[in-house]
C-alpha cells in the first residue's frame, strides 16, 4: 500500500527566518486547538516534509496558507512560487484572503495572476461553542461584508477552503447555495473535537447539511485530539462517517503537516487513513488519496 500515489491536499511550509509568521516566530503563543505547539515553531521546508513523508508515495502537494502576516497576503504566494521554481514543490497553492478588506478584489486578482493559485482561505469568525452561536455575527459567513468580498472568487475561478467548527456548517451550506459557482472545500473534517455522543451527533448534522450542496467537498485531515496519540481506534469512525456523508467523489485525504505532527507521525496518520479506507476498495482509495485532489487543485 505504500506505493499508492498520494496528492497531499493540505500542508504547510514556512521559513521563520523571513519573520512573516508571527504566530510561530514571536515570543507569544496564540490559543491553539492542539494546545502547546512549540514543537512546530521551527523552519519547515521541502526537505523536512520529504523526510516526514518518506514511507509514502507523495507525488504532488497542495500548500495551504500558513497565516503569513495579513498586511501582505500575496507575499506568501510569491514566496511559494519561488520555492516551487527551486525545488519542484509545492504543486498548487491556497492563498490567504480576508473578504472584508477594502482591496479584496485587487488581492484576489493578484493571487489569480500566479500560475499555481487554485483557492483561498479565510477562517471566518466563529463562536467558541454551539451554545454561543449567533446567526449572522460580524465576520461570519452570513455577514454581508464577508459575502461582498466572497463573491469576487467566481470572477477568477478560485475555490474557497473553509476552516470552521461544525456548528457553523449551516452558514457554510447557505453560502454554498447562494454562490453555486464557487466550490467550498471544508478543511479538517469540520473539526470534530468533541467526541461525545452529543458532539458527534451535532457534527454529523452539520456535515450532512453542507454535503447537501453539490458544490461542497471535505478534506479528511486535522482530526487530532489534544493529549491523544493519533490512532485508527480513535479516528476511524469520524473518517468513515465523513466519507459516507460526502461520498467518495467529494472527499480527499490530507496531512496538515507539520501541524498534525503534534498528534502523530506522517506514517501513523497516512497508514491509518489507508487502513480505514481499505474496505472501500482500490478505486475508491485512488480517488480519496489522489484523483479528487488532482481534479480540484490541478497540481503541476
């Protein structure tokens, strides 16, 4: 199984010597869903990734924006293209965008001018818990200002990579419905951190609502639990349900490295994905590990 071709649909590179990632190279640490992340506050470049992924046949990768300084959203895209020219990686890019910016149309046009650009990510404002959810809160996906910027994506044929907790997936479904020409790719499986019966029921309901929209997909990644080692036993049910809800045609696996190295090794995570998905058959696995990411992100 380690010869199965993989397109890693979500990972990060960073060079902290550039001083462009304040959450990683500053003295202060931000609140983080995995807790202490000091272990990843170091350079992570192509050779580091290749060492982590060495036991698997990763043929191409998709770089997810890594919270580069927000006053220079296109700077990361420029740097990644130089990295690609020097090393051959990454093979597609998801850029940073803030839809409430006055110059969002210009930012998206600048991103779209780079040949590896395929999608953008903004993490919308989110409530801390399902109980704290307020419909239409400022900065959320239902905020008219957010939507005014979001509408420019279709002009450039860019996708939207969405990271938000599951209690905001109703708003995501509404966004997908109202902008049918823009593909939404849900990151990190809708963040099912609460594995209680009630938490998983709420997560599944939100996932099903988003999956009802044909222009929505899911990345199965980022499902680590703070203080728990990544394992098949811990994560198999979430992985299987996510694929069941969206279908094999609208799901893909991704590493979220180096962030998910806080929970497990690349080998533990991808060997786990392979074991969990094996009952689906080789054709399904080819789509989940490679073909769907190739169709969506068109890596070069």
